[in-house]
C-alpha cells in the first residue's frame, strides 16, 4: 500500500475509534442522567411520605404523586 492509501486507512480507523468513543460516552452520560432521575424520584417519594405523616399532604394526593414517581422510575430503568 502506498503512503496515501495507508494515510486514508488510518484516517478511517481513527474516525471509527473516535465515533465509537463518542457513542459510548453518550450512552454513559444518558445512564448517569437516568440514575439521577431515579435518585431524585426516590428522594421525592421519601419526602412525600414525611409530608403525609406530618399532615401536610392529603393521602389521595400523596398516593397519586407516588404512583407517578414510581412510573418515572420504572420508565427510566428501561
């Protein structure tokens, strides 16, 4: 292979490595974002429980919030 063909080959390989690295990094970032969503929703469920115990929130409203937050957690883990 001549110098020009070899250079093109290395450019293609470097491009593939870069795109794979970027793709994996995006997946990792998305997973971290999903973990943060799950952590926040779990914290909110805990806070709603405390508000329910202290009488700051009606049980019907608390149940609705908790159900919605549990759905968010389930969807985020897919």
